[in-house]
């Protein structure tokens, strides 16, 4: 039996050795390898990302991407830019559908070596231009709708790459190269400058148990909550403020929480909370002063 085992083991070893030698001696087809190599447009920076329905001309999406072909980085022929509109807020179950719009072809010569050491290109698109490209007006869009800027990368060998040609890891992690960038429609109300009054109450008297209000003034955020039965704070909105967001985040024992928010003239702009002391019956969550009226 031992001799039989040795014979079997010896045969298997010879088989593995022979197979390994045959594999190692098989040359790689360089044409196949080259045909499966690609290139990417990696995100360097993105500025914007929102379109103000009330003033789209003042909203801009600006992207900077770098070109990488994992070789000499000299094979970019051009990029094609497209814009797609996605209606996420249908009225009476009617969804606005428009064809993806071609924006322009940008030649490879428009790329320049950036701080990354790679060829880079920056493209900017204003909100009103986006509307014109897809044939819509500000009255057609609503908060939550999306405009999607799509890149197609064209190489000098005739091949092209876009979002459908890259795997999830490439699009989102290893190179952050989604080929698609979106702007969401919002409705920033321009507030009157002055001192606003935020009054926060807790009917049980022990504070908001993790609930809080976030106020963002031109991107600068502050959080507010009461640690006792009552707290009144003054929120100063400077002259020239263009973006003002008021967001409520829930905690525990939400039925204890109430608040009011008044403008400089004492007019109540926001008021929420039931005050029944229950665990769940609290103020509405999310943005409360950023709605499309």
C-alpha cells in the first residue's frame, strides 16, 4: 500500500510540474494585452453640485479631471460631454423625459499638466445653461431633480470609455473615476438680513435627548438644541447671505420637543412639535427652510 501511495504522489507531482512548465512557457499575446488596457478620467475636484431653482444662473457645476492611461499619458484624443435630466418629482404621475443632450467635444490639446503631474482639464457648466441644453425652464424643475454631466473619453487608437466601461472599484475607489457628475435641484430662499429668534422647548424638561437643529448660512453650519425645558437663541443672518438652510435631526423622546423660528420682524417662519411626550411624535425631520414654493 505504501508503495502504491508513493507511486500516486509521484505521478501527481509530475503532473503538477509538467502543467506548470507548460503554462510558464506559453507566451502572452501582446496584442490581446494591449487591447484590454484602458484609460480613466480621475476626479481631481468638484465644485457646486446644486442648482438653485430660484436663481439657476448663479449655480455652477465645475469639474476637474485628470487623464491616466497607465503609460505615457499621451493618448487622449478628446472628450465628449453630455447632459441628462432626471425628473424625480413627477406631477400627477407625469414624468418629464428628455433626450440626453450633447454639449461639446473637447480636444486633447485642452488638457494641461496640473499639480497632480497628469494632464488635467476643468469644465464648468452653469444652471441656466443646463436648462437651455435640455430645453427646460426653471418652472419645469423641482427640488430633488437631477442634472447629470457625463464624460466620454476618446483615445487616439479609436477606442472610447465612459461609465459603462469601468467596474465599480475603478468608478468609486481606486481611481474615483465615475465619468458622471450630478447637480441636484434645490430652492434656496434668500433670507432677510438681521436677527432671527430660535426658541426650543422640552415639555419634560430634560433636554432634547439627541435631537438638534442645524442652521447653515452660506455653508457655515451651527447646531442648536436645549439641554433643559427652554432655550432661546439669536441667529444673525448677515447682509448679502444667499444660502440659508434649516434642518431638524431627531433624537429620542421626540414627542417632548417643540421649536419656533421667527424672522427679524417677529413673524413665525417655522413652528413644529406636538409636545405630547411620546417617544416618536416629534418635529418633521430634514430640511425645513429649503423648499420650492
